[in-house]
C-alpha cells in the first residue's frame, strides 16, 4: 500500500510545534474525513510527520487541512509520497540558498554600485530579466575590480546558511552524492563547496587579466539550463534514478532543476519559484531538507559554525 506523508517544520531556533498543536492538526484531518494517521516527532518542537493511506487521501486535501491548521504559525507544511523520499543525489544552488548572500552583490560594494547591481540581481532571480543579459550587465559594472577583492569578499562577507553543513554531512554519511551548482562564479563555488563539504561544484569562470576582473566570463554562460543539465548528468554518471534526486534553490534560474528533480524544494524563494516547487520551505533552515526525507534530528551529522542570514 502506498502512503502520503505530511511534514510540519519550523525554524529550530524558534520551535513552534507542541504536542497540542500536532494533535489538533491530526484531529482536523480526521474530522475532514481524511482518516487517521501514523505519526511521530522527527525533532521535538521543530519537525513532525503524519502518514496517510494515499489510495484514499487526496494530497491537495491534506495540504489544505494542515495549512489551515498552521495558518497563524511559522510552520512549513510539505505533502509528498512517502515511498523513495530519501534521496541519493542533492543538487543545490549557492547564492541565497547554501550561503546567505549573493556574491555579485557583495562584490558591488567595492565599486560603490550595490544598489544598481542588487536591483538587477533581484529582477533576474524573479525571472523578470534574461539571466545571461543580466549577468553581463552586472559584470560590466565590475570591470577593473582588483582580483584580490574576490578573496576579501569570500573571507569577510560570505557565510553559510544555517543547516548547510549538517545537510551535506548527513546526506553524504547516508551514501548520497552532493553537488553545488551556481550561475555565479567558480572562485566562490570552489570555496563554498569545500566549506560546506559538497562532493562536486559547477559555475561560471570569471576572466581575470593583469590582476583585475575583465567584465567577462568563459563561454558558454551557465544558467538555468546548465543547472538542470548538471542534475541529469550527475544522476546518469552515478546511476541514480531521477526520482531519487533532490534539488533546492531560490531563484528563477533554479526552476529547471527543481522541476526535473524527484523532489524540488524552494528555499526562502522568490514567489514564482515557491509556487512551482513540489515543496517550499519559508521558515525552516536547511536541515528541513533532511526532515523532508524522514531523517530524524538524532541521526544528523556534522557541526554548524556561525550564523547566516536565516538566523536574523
């Protein structure tokens, strides 16, 4: 018999779930004619899950009932098939997903053009601008920036989002492959991948000449299509069925990989991405992706250091 699982998740720094809340949610589901459920804590106060007989329970009805029960609480509700939900491949966006910043916006500080560049970044991530054109417009404003600023930016301004190390370490410990993909630059993905523990990384290569950024990147430019292609390529190389993959991101150039993955997750995402993804996390940190796979907090690996923007 197949089953549907409903997972409730909140920010671990602000636990919002209680025994009373999860019991009332289950009561509402029963009252709506959706039947009883086997249920358990994944992390007391932070993550809880319910299992229903999928043959007799429409997922949309479950989502509506549980979201109504959580409407005034900072709790994410995700409904998905229970079978095969632990994934063997994680493909993650970097900027504003694994890290709390947009690297190109941080570089903009050094040329006094953060407002202009950040505005373009925001529109591109919302899908309002062509990604390649938006990237080249922003790079043109960075032309001539000393190469040393790249290292200074990484060292002083880039922070992992809460849960990043735990997410990667736990999935790797359970045999999964982890890949960091970005429409940004390999200078940063190399370092962020090493810091978070990713197996693989892929991004655009900035062209630097005579110790300065030229305003160009190596072609072809890697954007939305490249991220989706990376997910499919890595899955094929490692003989991992696509349904056993997970992709997470926040911007429009993540939509391709989110749509193709076995589970696509919108993480604190732009509206169009949140609306299109199979799962959306608006309140939890990156450990939410472990709860979605049914992994309890007691089985987490890794050690978090510092804070990213999700703690603010």
